[in-house]
C-alpha cells in the first residue's frame, strides 16, 4: 500500500509539473510562435494563456507594437580615410501581427538583427564612403537620419513587407580629437563672425533708424515752417484787406466830406449870385464905409463924392483912421 501511495503521489507531482510546463502566457502586443523539434510550426497565438507539449514544443513571444532598436558604436570610414564612430542609432519600427510568421520563418525570431542592425551598419558605411568628413560631420549630418530611414524601408518593402520603420535618430559621430578641436575652433570663429555680422546689422539698423528719425524731424520742421509761413501770409493778407477796408472807408468819408463842401460852396455861390443886386451892393458899400471910415456933415467939405450911379451929391468926406 505504501508503494502504491508513493507511486500515485509521484505521478501527481509529475502531472503537475507537466501541466505547469505546458501552460504559457503571451503578453498583450505580442504574438507567440511555436517550434517543435527545431521546426517552426504554422500555428501562432495571440495574447493570453495557452497550452503546448512540454519539452517537445517551445515558443517565442514576438513584439508587434512600436519598439526601438538601438544600434551602438557603428564604425564608419569617410571618403578621405578618416574613421569615425556613431555612438548610438535608434530605429523605431513595428511588425504587423499578420506578418509575424512569415518574418520569423525567413529571419528567425531575432529578425531585427538581420533586418535592422546589419542594415544600419551597411547603409551608414555606404553613406560615409562617398562623403568626406566635413559632409558627414557638418554639411549632411541633418540628412543622415532621413536618408537612413528611406534606405531601410526600401529594402524592407522587398525583404519583409510587414515591417515598417517609423523614425531613425542618429547621434553626432565621434571623430579624432585633433580634428574635433579644429572643428570647435572653426565653429568658434564662425560664431564670432556671426556675432560680428549681427552686431553690424544692429549698427546699420540703428543708423537707419537715426536717418529715418532725422528725415521725420526735418519733414516735421519743414511742415511747421510752412504752416508758420502760410500763417504769416494769411496775417499779411488780413492786414492788407483791413488796410484796403480802412482806405476805402476813409476815401468814402473824405469823398463825402468833399461832396458836402462842394455842395455848400455851390449853394453859397448860388446864394451870393442871388444877392448881387444894386440895392444889396449899395448896402454893402455903406456898411463898409460905416465900419471903416469917419463921416463929416456940413457946408465945408473938402471933397464931394458924387454917386455915379444916382447923380446925388453926398457931403461925405472919408478920412481913414490912422
């Protein structure tokens, strides 16, 4: 009985181990591929728990979400014979789930070593071999990532259509120290030149600003002078008009006064003309004589004045007052 119990216990333990080895888990974003005796089976499984024959069947979990493969320390020889090293190159890629079996069948579950790592080495060396150090390090460095991405994708479209490259990031390559110092010196001089050019532009801009300010001030002064000049002309024209009005007023006044005097003299002349009668003239003569002479009356008068007009003797002797 004891032996039977031990046998049963051993069988249960073996069964438990076999079950635990047969059950496996596939994570989300992965596809499981299976091998039996080293041969790839046609069956694939998605995320979740699955059962396989332990010790006979094995599985590999293949990622089908975005992943980043880092290719480090890639040597690259330029056309001038200078050896440089790219410290790190990152390739962001994704494998379509329905292409997992085909890619793994052709390039194993470590497909990225063949399709990504080796291709990066090859394409970078192809690029460096036709460019000098200055082109790789300075002139065309900003184009390396895009050119590498296009070259990788072009080959993958033929070799593994389900594998897509989304982005490539390339770090600055390591160059010999002496050359690096020369480039640093050159960049420092270039920076100084750029600073000098910018400073010159600032000075030119300030001079242009001063010139525009001077032009504006001159135009403003000219406008002010013109306004003042026009104001003076208007004042002179106003004074001229006022003078003309005053002259016209004075002329009219003097003309009116002259017309009045003329009328007065004319009326007096007409009145005097009416007064020129014999009787009035006689009266005026006697008034003049009586105002300026002495008159003597009597029989002994030295002289006799006979009125030539009337023929009447007048005993009048005129003696002027001394």
